[in-house]
C-alpha cells in the first residue's frame, strides 16, 4: 500500500501523474491519499477556468489524476454511527486514553481534529520560543488567551486586550527576536489555520476577537506544574467582564486559585444588585477572609429572602461551626420550598444524633423529591432472613463457635450454598448485561429502573459504559471462583459490592422460592450450614467498608484524602478506584476477557 498524506503536495510537475498512477495500479499497489476539501475544490474545472494560465496549467496535471479516482468524502464531525463505535471501543478495558479525552473535550471541533491538531498545536506553542526563528510575541498572545480562559472568561477576546497582555509574558531573552516579529505578524501566526483545522487562536463571530483552541486550555490547566495566572490577567478578566454576569465565573476561578480579595471584588457588585447566587458565593469568601465574622450580613439576608440553595448553604456553614439547631432550621426552611438535598441533609443531622426514625422520614422525603443519595440509601444490599421455623436446610453453623484448629477444617461454603450463590451470580450477570445494553453511556437518575446498575451507590450513576462493563465482569469473576471449586474471593471494591448483591439475591431466593432452590440443588447433599447467608456475609469479606457508600452521613468518604477515610484505613472507593486489586489477595489474570 502507498499512503499519500496531503495529496496536493505530490500533484506537481515531476510528481504523481497519470502514467505513474497507472503503473502502480498494474503492480497491484493500493494507493490511498488524503486531501482537504477546500484544496480538492481547487482542481475542479470551474476553479481552473478562473485561475492564472500558468497556475491552471500546473493544476490541470493534478486534475487529470483526480479524474481517475473515486473520492470518499469524510465529514469533519463524526456521524452518530461512528460515535457509537467510539463509545463501544471506549467501553473496552485499557482503551486509548487520548480517545476518551477527545470524546470528552472536543467541543465544536471533530474528534479527528482534536486528536490530530491539538497535540501539534500544543507542541508548536511550547517550543516556538526556543527556536532561533520562533514567535515569542505570538506565543505570548496565545498564553494570554489561555490564562484568560482559565480565569473564567469564555466570551470572545479582543486582539487589543491580548496584545496589551502579551508584554507581561515576554522576557529579556525574547528582546532580540521581537524586532523581527511585529504585533501584526504575531497575531497572524497565532491565528493561522494549521493542519486544515484551526489556529491556536480561533476566530469568533465578533470581528477582531478570538478565543483559544480548547485543547491548549485543557492541556495547560491539567499540567502537573500549571503556571500561576498573572495579576495583570486577573485585572484584565475583571475589566473584560465589565460588571456583567461573567464576573461570577471569574470570581469562582479566583476563589479556586486562592485569590480571595479578587473573588470578593467580583461577587460584591452582583450581590449588591440582589444576585442571590453571588450573595451565596460572597458569604463563603467573607467567611474565609474574615473568620471572626462567623455569619456575614449577606447570609442573614439570604436566610430571610434567598432561595432554597442559599438557605441550604447557610445551614452548611452552621454545621461547620457545630450549630446543629440553626443548621436544622435552615435545612427545614429550604426543605419547605421543595429542596430535596436539604431534606437529606436534615436527615443526616437527625442520624448524627441517633434520631433514626426521624432520619428515615427525612430520607424518604428526599428520595421522593429526587435526591440521588437518598434514593440509593434504600438500595443498599442486605441479607433476607427467613422467619423462625421456616429456614431451608439443616441447623446452621454458629458464627460464635470456636473450633479446634487441629481437629476441624476452616469454614467453607457448603455445596448447596455454593450452587445457589453461583446461580444468583449468573442470573444477576445476565440481567445486568441486558440493563447495560439499554443504558449504554446514559447517566442513571433517581427515577431510573434497573436490577443492578441503578441500585449501585449514587456516586457511580454517571459512569460510562466501559466502567459498567467492568463491574459486570466482577459478577462473572466471582462465579468463576465457585466454578473452580473455591469460595468466591473479592479482589477489589467492585467485586465486593457484586458479591453483596449476589448474597442478597440468594437469600431472597432461599426465603421466597424453595421449589426453585430444590430444583437448582437436586442431587447435592444436605449439610450443616446450608444457606446461612449471614455467615457468608461475615466470612467472605475482609470488611464491609464499600457499603458505607450508601450512607448519607458518609458522603465524600470515598476519597482517599478524606480524613475519616484515612483514620478508618478504607482506601480509594471512588468509582475509578473500584477495580484496584487489594494487596493481600492473589491478582486475577489481567488478560482475561469478558464473559458478557
């Protein structure tokens, strides 16, 4: 195969012509080439008629070659079918992180544009200053646009603003080359469309105003050693916002960067005009800046006239100070206006004070109001226990009984227990597979119905299909343990929760479907300890920490940096950490496939 990228580079005198193409075809060489659509149009008969005679003569040679081929037109934006194939690819384990990043951040550009042009534009931007004939002023223009975007500005940036800021990024070492690069040349370099996609600065609907290419902003912001934003840029961002609504994102960016004085400057004029969101944010800033003023005046105003959001935020600040009564009153005020999250937070206060019945009532109200965490609270897997005298199987093994290690074998599941657990793992996997095909990448909501993924903790509800498929594999991996004659041994958080759901399902089956249990276990001997799912729950797990994800009082515990997480030695229970195998168990084969 012969691949010719940018075919127009070869359609010149002495390059690819009709004779050479025919010879290649006779030798059964497959020739593939790419050409941008606007360049392809330059070889049309209509375009040739409007050209200078000498240029048309050269182009006509290429036109004859193009007349011999069948073009395949590829759109800039991927079709829905192609995007579907991309999602399917990303669902596989160890998929290309660059594709996943492009799928999340490509914005108005196509996936291919983001992948192809983004890294190349970034490379040019980062290296041009070190090149003998580089573009230090052009790079400074681009850096100014990137930092304004990081500061919260998303509207078009006037060239005049960028040129004024660019001087802040120029060093004494750049001086010798600045004379060779005028401001006009710098702007032309920064805005030049490259690779047929875009420039580092992208044109907008506003004349002489630009915005930075998204990839550059993402790359600079996510760099391990991201540069600080200059004071001049912050001032320019405030000036650009001009007292309007863009002050809000600028203020929030300033708060994230620890620029509290600037954040207060941004929020104050909006709050003075009655913007409750700005009042809410200003209260947090004032509390950080002036901790001696426990409750700023803005929050008193918010508590009386604000929205449920502000009343709830005031309750959160009361909680931080340990003012439980005041916090409860604020949450109740917000809950009275239909704020489901406030209902849940009110329940947490009750739970903290061991008022469990009251907490349950608040969680019910929050779940009915659509709060995801409260909804998930009622989905926590648990063991169904049969009524006294209606147990299946023989007398159960007493978990409190100590055995003589010399005379007794350590506990293991009985044959009938293993069979029922295996059947339920298989049933759950089949139903989860059907649910996965229906869900795809769509997020789960409190109103979603499902038998498995919709019952996972709320922190997982926005995970993509590829993540859900790995959780599905946890069911199959545990079942494989049983197939090999072992008790199921969870190796990671995903397998722990999968096993909890399988035990719940198995305990429900032995309680409610004795005939089906008898059918599944036909021919297996009855043994002491059959179907003692409580003992299974006690002994098959190292701990039950993963179930804390369902507890409304334990939200944010999943992060390994959480102080309580560290004190309890829980580890990473964030969705991305669910598949990290425990260090004290034998790992699974990383090359194993997917049964579903």
